[in-house]
C-alpha cells in the first residue's frame, strides 16, 4: 500500500500525511511540482520527529510517477469527488496506490482517466470537501483494515 500526492499545494498537509504514513509504515509518492518550496526543514516542522521514519519518493512529474507505477505493477486508486463509488465499500488490494490530487485543483482529466479505479468519500449535502490529510487518513485506514496491513 502506498499514498501518492499529485502536486500538493500545502506543506502542512504533506507533513501531516508523511507523519501518518510513518506511523502506519506506508510509503509516500510525491508527484511534483509542489505548490511550495520542498525542503526538509518545512516538512520536518509539519511532520515533527516522524519525518526520518517515513519512506517517500519524489517524482519529477506525472510521467516519472507512471514509470514507477508500471515497475510496481500496482493499481492507481484515485480519491475524487467525481465518483459514485464509496471508499468504505471499495475492495482494496495489497499493493494499491491511493492517489490524491492537489488541494486547489485536484487532478487534470488525463490523470483522472489514467486511474485504474475512482472512489469517493461521501459527505453531508452542501459540504464541499474535507482536508486533504483527513481524507488520506480515512482512505488509508480503510485500505489497511481491509488488507490486514496495519502495523503489528
């Protein structure tokens, strides 16, 4: 199981997701460019002392990420508001990559179309969106529960 972030905009969200993934022993893929200066210092501040315990890979762009995905023979599962498939009833696989779009614009059409699966977190009518780090935590928790991959 992996978490991938497509061109994240907010360093604090990335730091929080890195911290969550460190605690859950899940690797993170960061698809650049980021909407902030990517530095160990800014991420360490958000991720606190967990930063050195998480494995993450920076991909220079979407194409580089796809090459990595192909080498892993993994399935890309996009979290999107443009799906009717709820995240909590979806059947996850051990090597899924949970992909999240940027906070400001999500993902472009070509990224959306390339995803192998598309799932959503349903919300109360009238609500626009959850925080990216909250969404990632919810989906990752369900995926780990279903696949029995929570740390011992």
